[in-house]
C-alpha cells in the first residue's frame, strides 16, 4: 500500500481487508456448505415426494406451496426451514417404504 492509503486508513480508523483478517469468510463458507448439503438432501428426496406429500408439508409446517417447491428443487434460503422439510419428508418417505415392503 502507498503511504497515502496507509495514512487514510490510520486517520479514518478503517481496517483494510487483508488475507490475515478474513476469518469471517471461513464462517460464510461453512454456512454455504450447510446450505449446499441441505439442498442435496432435498434434491435426493424429491423423486419420492408425491403431490399429496407437498400439500401435507404446506398444511402441517405452515409453509406456502412455492416455498416447499423451491426447497425441493434445491433453492434453500433458510436452514431452519430446510431442516423442518427434511425431517418431514424423510418421515413420509420412510413410512411409505415400510408400507411398500410389507413390514
């Protein structure tokens, strides 16, 4: 950095972004990996989710049809909502699997 830039940062009290002070970036990438993982799980469940299952999720979880559709298509915006949908759809799919296998 030039002397003028360093002087500006010193006078204004602003800390310049450097490689050593970007610890927030690792938190963000960790969060992004959780979003990706949730999207992967919902996309894997999607082939086994019937229209009636989507409607039940809307009714029981108090979510809109578009929200449920977006999440099932991998567009995860909120991890808490994704978690609720994953738990709900896993239960539905597992219950259906038990019926189909005759257990």
